[in-house]
C-alpha cells in the first residue's frame, strides 16, 4: 500500500521530578508551564517541522502518602480540566497530544507491610477527545518489577483495576491521521 508521506514527527519532552506537590493544582501548573517552555525552545529548532505533535512525560520520584488511587484519579481529572482551560492556547499552539505523569503511592497492606503502587496519569488526544484524562494502576511482574498490565482506575467507583490492558498506548489511528493532515494546512482537528 503506497503512503503519501513520511510518518508524523513527534517531539518528546521527558523529565524526572523530586519535587513535592506535583499532584496539586499549583504544582501541576508550574510543571506544565515549564514543559511548555521547553517545547517552545525545542520547536524553534530548524529540524522540527511545523506540523509535529508534542508529548510530555514526567516521572515523579517522590512517593505520595495518605491518598488512594481513586482519590488521585479524581484529583487528576479536576486538575487537568482546569489546566486545559487555562493553557488551551499554548497547548494548541505547541500541538500537545499527550501529557503523562507517573507517580507512586505509598500505603500499608493488609499485613501491615508497606506497599508501593505505581500510577500513570494520562491526558491523551490519541483516542479522539482532546487531552482526555485516564488513570492507570500498573501491575508489575513479581520477578522483574516491569509493568505487565495497566488497569483503569475509576475515580467514581470502588472497583480498582477491573479493566486491564497489556499496553496503555494506542497505535496510530484515523483520528491521528486526520489531525496531522489538518495541521499541515494550518488548522486543528
């Protein structure tokens, strides 16, 4: 099957944070604004074309305490909704299609031993809706510690991880193709 051009270029911004407050509105706003500043500098490079999409990843190394995955999911959905409203012009200008934050929650198991859970907070446009918030609980392999399942955390329900995926990332689809075409002509989709 012939293709009409090269694959879409994507600019990735990756960061690690030790700072507290990343899951508060103020901390998230500060992180996102710093990330958008870095993306502006990256997109000023002549090697980056003006139709490229952008993706932001942050791994927070500080463990969160006194919060459940459901509470964190509800907080993330509220924060990302507010930040999308506040920063929409910049997010659109820089063509941000995905924001992902990985955090760890420290809690105590039923046996009294400390338990650490990895949570992925994702705002993605890949499925179609612009920066739709999703939260995943990572289930690691017992031997290697590498995540092998990603289970959806429902902020409304009490069920944790009832629907799981092997890979939380969608492949390129018709929506992404249409979005890339719209960007080439200076529009949005």
